[in-house]
């Protein structure tokens, strides 16, 4: 039985008829759309239901919701200071979406939304769009000073394009980091899963050897749990850092 | 269950606040592992090259649209600029990492002094 470890990332329409059309392109309801809806509904339901009792001594669920709230609030506060807190809803939504997508993707048989570069790149573009809009609202045309380092004018001819390209790099590196981590981890799981199946089917001494990749899968699964959280954290903290630059320009130097 | 005693509550709140400020001042996570650092630098560099090359290609395409055959002048120029931007990104990332490690070590030292 030949298994393709990349097959898990294939986007398939769940309903054969397209939902609607945009400029002649049929739009299908895919497994990706389903998982995104599940992630959004599950995280919203969990957060609202968990804090509903509003007890002084929290239950386990309420404590989880409050911990994630405080975790993000502290992160924004330490990265951007007091005035960054008005971006809390945005950063918290992004963090929870990425975190829940990563975790839901780890359930065997499900689909990892964040392993699609289309999703992560859209998220990163949203972040950068917000940064640019915030910067221009807060500083007006002075926001462009972000691209002008302190240097003599004849060097600026070279440095300004470099700074602009470096700024435009951010959505790419932000999205590639998340997407590549999820892709690599899940491919690894699938490859070792394939080892278990083919060793088990080989018969004789090989059947016994199948336990080795099985144990490895457990270890990788634990690692993937860590990576799932870590990548959500990295995505959120970088969002904060970029927002901080838009809010305070060169203050951090 | 009786109603909570306001004095005890206030005391508990104070103790929680103290714990929180202590924790905030102390260690704030450990520096990331080596492979994730390497991966971060690699993505920064590759992303800058892609963006630089892409921009140059786009500019060439745009000029070609208007009848100026500049290809591949801007592609080459912006690829080089992209490489420079990538190096700048990596240097910045390394500087940030150094600052973070210094902060963590400082936090650990002040923890030991306590």
C-alpha cells in the first residue's frame, strides 16, 4: 500500500456543486472551509461558555480561557506598552485562530488549515495591512520615516529601497514560518505512519520492528503539540512587534 | 458557603499582585532552541530574496508592458537589493536574539540574588 505523505494537505471540495461563482471561478465548499468554520465556532463557543459563570474561583475551563486572555494581554503589554492594548481583540483573535487551527490539525484524520500558505499569507497580509494603516493614521506621512535609517544622504539612495524590501519581506517570512513548520511536522508524522504500515505488512521480523516508528510518532506528536503552541505564539508576538514599530516608529532604538 | 470575607479577599489580591510582579520581573521564558533560530534566519533570508526578485520581475514586466525592454535589469538589481535586505533582516534578528538572551540571563541572575 503506497501512501503519499502530502495527500493530507490536498484541498477537496466536500460538496460537488460549487457554492457560487466569482468572476467565472467556481467557489467550492472544501475541507479547508469546513475546518476553518469548526475552528472559529469551537474557539468562540469555548471562550464565551467558559467565562459565562464568571466565578471568583474559576473552574478548569474558565481558568483556561482566562489564562489565554492574560497571556495575550501580557504579551501585548510587554511588546508594545499601554497604547498597544487597543489592538488586543485583533491579536487575540489571530492567536486563538492559529492556535486552534494548529491543535485541530493534530487530530488524526482532520485537516491543518495553517499548513496552507494561502491561509497563513492572508493572515500575514492582514497584519501588515493593519500595521500600515495604523502607522499612517498615527503619524500621517511621517510614518514613512520608518524606511529612512539614520545615515548620510548618499547612502540613503541605497538604504531606503533595502528598508522597503525588508518591510515587504515581513508578510512572507511570517507566513512561510508558520506554514513550513506545520507542513514539515505533519509530513513527518505521515512518513513515519507509512513506515509503520509497510513494516507491519512486510511480515516476519519486520512486523516486530514496526514498533520503532510507532514510538517515534508518539515523540513527534508531543513535539508537534509544542510546535503548534510555539508557532501561534511566534505569530502573535511578531504581530505585536510590528504594531509596536508602527505605533512608536524608532523609539525602540 | 458563607459570603467571602472582604479583608481576606483584599489580602489574597495583594499576594497575587506581588506574585505577578515578581514573575514579570524574573525569567521570561528561555531563549529558543538552535534549530528554530537557524530556521528563522533561513526564512528571513529566503523571503527577502523572493520579495526582491519578485519586485524586480514585476517592475520589468510593467516596463515591458509599456514598450521598454528592461528585462532583466531590474530583476538583477532588485535581487541584489533583496539579498542586502535579507542580510539586514538576519542581522536585526540576531541583535534581537542577543538582547533577549541578555535579558533572560539578567532575570536569572536577579532571581539567584533573591
